[in-house]
C-alpha cells in the first residue's frame, strides 16, 4: 500500500515559509524529499539563512519573495512556481 502522505519527489508551496512555523514546515518537507518553494514577504535575512541551511544538507528548496495579499505578488509567485504542478500547498502567511 502506498503512503498517502509521502512527499519525496513532490513539489510543495509554503507561504510564510521562511520564519516560524512555516520555516519548520519547509525544513521538514525538504528533508522528507519534497521540492519546496518557500514564499516570504519581508525578512531577506531569514530567507537567506533558510536557503543556506537547506542547500548545505542537499535539500531542494527555492525561495520566492512575493506578497500574496496583492495581485502583483500573486503573479510573481505563480511565475516562480512555473508550469510544474504542485502536490501540496501549505498556507502559513500571517
């Protein structure tokens, strides 16, 4: 029987994914083998730190700075995600 919650090889978007609970979720998904797109709005330092941490352990993680509360940010996020389908979406943005 297949594990319905397995994320290895799947693409996941985490809004608010570079700090707090969103960061923890991004890290766990990436360590479990998911290709994570971690979205954030303001804190470049937290985003850079997360990217470095995940790159150092060989995890697949992309960072996208986009404010999902407005159309411009949503468009930027859609562009960053590209045409590869998402298997999951975790909304942690405040």
